[in-house]
C-alpha cells in the first residue's frame, strides 16, 4: 500500500447555470482519458478482479489513518489485490478530479459526496452502481434515505453513482444545565425551541438562548428551520418546475427564525461561520446551537459530559421531523477503471458492517450500513446514536436539495448568504429574499430540464 497526500490548485468559481451546464455537456462529448476512448476518461474494463487499484480519498489527512486501517484489512482479506492510497485535501478534491476527467489519470475508486455527483456524472466519469448493488450482499442493508439522497444528487435520473458511506446529520445541541436551572423542557419541538430561546436570554448578563449562523454556511441551516417548521416535504411542487422555497408556510417560518437575531442571539452572529458559532457556544452562556455531528467532540472537550446534549432537529406540529438533505459521503467507481471488478470488491468491503462502523467511529458520523447502527461506540456517542435512530426509524422526512443543478452552489452560497444577512439585519424581508431565490431556482431548473431533454 502506497501513501501520499496531494495538494492541488483552488477550485474554479462556478459560472451561471446555462453556461455551466453547457460546458459540462460539452465535456461529456469531448473529454478523453488515457486511452482516448470516450467521455470521462474512457470506458475502462471489468479486469481480472486481481492486481492493483488506486483509491483517492476526498478528505486526505483528516481520514488518512482510518483508510489505512481499512485498506490493510481489505488487502489481508484479498491478498491478490493491492490498493494504492492517495489522500487529497477536501478543499482541493473536486478540482483534482475535474482536471483528471479532462486530462486523464483518474483513479479506480474515489470519495464522492452528494454535492460532487452531478458534475462528475454529467461528464460521464462515474460508473452506475445499481446492478452491482442489486447483486451484492449489501443490498437492503444501506440506509434508504442516504441511497435516495445520492440518487437524487446524481443528475435527477435516479441512477446510483456513489455508494453512501456516511451522513453528517444536523444536531440541536443544548445546555442541559441551563435548561434545568430555568425549568425548561427539552427542545424536542419547535414551540419548545422558541420558548427556550426567549427564556434563556438575558442581554444584561450577556446570556442568550440561541446562536444563529449568519455567515458562511448559513443557508442550509436556515432551510432546516424553514422546512422543519412548515412540514413541507419536497423542494419542488408536483410538476417539478416550481420550488417550494417561497411557499407562504416557509416564508412565515423564516420570518420567525430570523426574528431571533439580536433578540435571543448575540449581535456578532450575523458574520459567524460554524467555527466562530460553535466556539462562542462552547465558551459562553448560550442555550442552544444548531450544527452537526462534526462538532460533538469539541463540545465534550470544552464543556465536559453532563452539561449538554445533542439531539435530532425539533419536530413540527404534526409530530414529524422534516429536515433538508444531510451531507452524504460515499464511494464512486470511475468509468475509466481497467479493473472494475476489483474496484467494486473494495467499495463493497469498505461499506460492509465492520468497516463502515470503523470509518464512522473515526469520523463521528452516521453509518450508511444499518447493521452498524447498533454498535457499541454509537451507544456511547449519544448525538450519533440519536441521529442514526432518527434516520433509520422512519420518524424523519428528508427534503432533497437540488445538488444536480449546476448553479446550486452559487445560488445557495455566494448569492444567498449575503442576502440572508440582510434579512437578519432587517434590510430585506424574508418574503422578498425567498421570492428572489425561488425565481432563480425555477429558472435554473427550467434550463436544466431543457438541456437534459
């Protein structure tokens, strides 16, 4: 097993939807790989199922140690297969793959998150995995919502281009000591959430009920609050042409959520990304914060056990929990692989109960393999345990975000984040913000539908 960590140039800024999609489709028709035999690096071959394969880790450095363990286990179980590991920093990974799609040199297997799927699959770079999964012992053992999420993200055609490995689920962290002192119930519903945000706020003592994310990454959190309260379960209407983002129920929900700013939150929140927001919660007297499983260990180090809990998002009036699609990571097979049989063996092995559990214990995330959901480490990590239960017991409905739209990243980040800050500051109404975003989303959806025929 060879180990190396690569660093590449920064990612290019996305262009508007029509230009971006046109470029992707052009690449699909013209890109050549090492053998010049087709889009996305060539068609590859099944191979002998033995020999060498290359694996690109999309979170190199952070996940290198656990992948070295998994690869060692795999090579022990499959002595006739050698895995070359290449770790690439998460911020550089998509650029590295895009360059290899156009110029050659793709690996056999690579990490593929839901947000990357549309671009890679549209360029013809990924091998469909539906038939392989159907014939695998893993069939029926992977979380259905995660499967649905990656299928929806892969271009809207319902093809499985990535086998999900984990989900970094949204969590509501709250200070149990502050809740007990105030005589408050656990914030398991949105009504209790707002009651606690109000009651735990004492501006004179610099105490606040909540810390809101107003900086980078704010939109997914705001969407969680919107859809969680409104109970709307689809991002698009039945015709798949009109987004539900600006549905009156969502507008009302965002108005209520944004009204917390400076009334039950610190003023600095308008610029806070996740790092500043969670650090502020760890060091101060703030009652609640929304983040994900990734910050759990930081809270344990800062606060210790017994002063906080991490629970799934609150439920709405219907008693059902609705949240936007949680970030799903997975493994994809590149179509140009000359040894697809061996590549699939590695993907299948890495997603098996034991190995999937090992990976997610290291990552602190929810396993995709449902048989791993009751392993001992999950029972000890309460937020992960509760998140896994919520995703597996049918209590949670996932609203699938349109990752397949080429303009999604631009619309949901660089354009929407500054606009949401204006909502918090009272410079723009929630309705105007959502109406404007809805118009752009509907246009992007129409362009995508037209291009795809």
